C-alpha cells in the first residue's frame, strides 16, 4: 500500500477507517464527515513508555479499539489512525525529516488535516519516577473548545480513578500545534503506578476507561452542538495553536 499514489492512499485510509453512521438515502450522498479521529499513540518500533514487558503502544491500541467500538455504537463516525502495531513514520509523505520521531508526529497531524475530523483524541500512557503519582491527565490547546472537551474528559476520568486533577494546557506538543480541529491528549494513567497499571492493562478496566472517554465526548456534543453534519476544509472555527512547552517533556 505504501507505494500507491499519495491521494489514493488517503482515500483508501478513509475507506478503511471511517464508519458511516447516517442512514442511506435515495439521492447522492455527500462525503460523510468524520466526527472523531482517535490518535493511537506510538506503535511499531516506537513503544512509548514501558514497565517490564508492558508497552504503552499496546495499551494505547487496546483501549483505542474499545473506544472506537463504543463511539461508533453511540452513532459517531470515527477513525483510528492505526489499527495494528505499526509505526506511522513508515508511511509519512508530508515531511522529509531524518528523524523517525518527527516523521511519526507529522503523519499524525497531517492525517488530521486530510481527514478533517471534528475533534481529535490522542491516547497515551504516562510515566513518572515517583511511583506514587497516579491518575489521568488531559492536555488541551489554548482555545475554548479544546479546553471544554479536556475539562469534561478530565472530570469523567477523575470519577473513574477517584482523583481530582485538573486538565493542563499543552504547550509544544506537536499533535496539538495545528488549526484543523479541537484536539486533546489523554494521558490515561501512569504505567509506573501499580494501581493505574492494573486499570490500564485489564480488559474490564480498559472498557471502563473507554466508557469514561465516550461519556465525556457525548456530554461535550450535548453542551456545544459542535459536531456538524457537513464538514468544511476551509473553516477554522476555533483559535490559534500553541507555542509553549510543558513539564520538560519531549513533544508528543
């Protein structure tokens, strides 16, 4: 597939990933907008953070697939930017950078540009040298829509994890530095913490994490009505990207 022309590859990706949730009609059907793009963090050679033989890339994918199922059942058109253990940098056609990491990030951001989702949820797992640190952390862009989405996600995940954290403004995180759609990074828990690690790796708990995220998305849609029936690539219906840095971490 990697040798096919670029725009044909994008069309194939859309065909493979998009679930159309609208009923069939007799007249010609316009391209169905993608409501939600799930950015599945890391993959392939990039394992993300780890604990023993547990890898972030696998946890991200497991929960992303559960979230995909729950959101599609709720009636949303949803896309996954990876559905198996692959490195998105291998398919990059937007940025000829020598850094595999930068190519991976460029692929994620520009797939959002091509797919025109109405929100993007980037799923990740956190790590800290302090094994006592635990709980979800949601990072947002400096615009009202992203903050509202992050606040609802943080509250929903806090209830599940019995924590009381606040969403954090993302700064130089690459996947947040764009003007395509409201986006958030969802750090679902700390793999370095025993309690979080149990929740992140057990199927029933993964289902609960996915449900907490899905509930927050539905609440956001109810409160804002921001999911449109027809998407436009020319509309920039929110504000500027971010140019700062957070917690000393490398860009995600």
